C-alpha cells in the first residue's frame, strides 16, 4: 500500500530530497553494493576523499523512488537499476574509472568469517599462543594444528597451512584464526555501476587493470618514438635521437668515402689499413699461372 507514497517521515523525507538534489549537482553517480563491505573500510574513504566524493548509505526503496522522480538526469533510473538491499552511493565530478581505481587501492586484510574464501594460503606459524590449555586444545586439534602444552600455555609446534588460497574457511577455524590475529581475507570496494553525463557503465566496464594500461601506454610510446625517428619526423620528444642517428649516418658515410675530418680520421685510416692488409694478403697468394 506504500508503492505510490510520495511523502516520508523524518529522516526518510530528508534522504528522499537529498537523493533528488545530488544527481543534479554532480556529473557522476556511482553505486557500491554493501553486502561484503565492512565499516572499517568506509570510514577511511570518507576522510580521504572528503570534498571530492559524497558517500551516502541508502536503502534501495527510498533511493529507487527518489531517482525515478529525477527526470532531468538522463539514464539515472536505468543505471541505478541494480539498487537492491543495503547500498552506498557516491556522487562526484571525478571520472568513475579513476574513482574505481582509488577504491580498489583501499584494500585491507580482515579476519575471516565462516564461509569466507581465503585470499592466500593461511599459514599458522609455530609459536607460543599465550592461550591457556582447555577447550581450545580441541579447536586446534580439529583444525589439524599440532600443539603442545609448555609453561602453562598452548604452543604450536610447527608451521601449518589449515586452509589454502581459494578454499573456504570453516566454521570452527574462523574464530580460531581470529584469536591468533591471522587475517586471511583481503577486502576491497568496487563500483557496481556508474552514470556519467548520461552514459551508464557496469562493473565489467569500470574494471581497469592499471598495470596493463601503463605497460600498453609505455609500449605504444616506444613504438611511436621509433617510427618517428625512422621517418625523420622531428618533434621535441625525439630531437636528440634524430640528431644522434643523423650523426651516426654522416660519420659512416664520411668513413666510407674516406673523407678526412677530426672526427673520422682514426676510422678512415683504420679502414684504409684493413683494405691494404687485405690486398697484401691477396697479392701474396697470387701466382701468374692462376689466370
């Protein structure tokens, strides 16, 4: 019975109005799904990007209705069609691709919850855990971690890998790793979708391999530089290379034509000496009857 409601109490009304105002203020509206994002990741982002990005945590129903009413921002309702559950919206004038890269850099290692996939081999090192013996011994045994009791505490006797990269962390192992301060889950934030000046982008479109892009640009630069030098197309970036190449060709031509200068004298004499020795060797091996 609330499907067509246009009035909201208190905070919802303020949020409804704000979500209609912000898309008109900023060029980019981006969506972050919050299901696998933890509060410890959001707070540093808000501080770091303050003044550049406005983050708003919203419920899907209020946001969906607010965006549907913003008819003067083309593509908004469609681009935000993935609004489900708890979401966070980002409003900015920054490129959504740059924003996604910045978010990806804010990766942190977190304690595992039951069912989380390990992002690395989970190594439990041999050490004194400082944990008193008792029920915890059973947890270590079930995890396959060898222990002994020494000086009133549990010692892990050798390095153990109870979970390998890509495997789920078990229900009993997760709290044990937490007590050992082992954090095997790498968590990051990425954009689910974004709208920039009416152009919509999905998660796949926004994923940028920065290292691959850098390598591609470097390779393209080298190829362009090489081609411009080969074609003798002078620009400030290749002037030194062109002059060096021209100098090498001029020197080679001077030596080939025996043109003596201060720069070519040594090579001209060396080349003449080599030819003379070649002629002498040929003459020494020549006899009149060979013709």
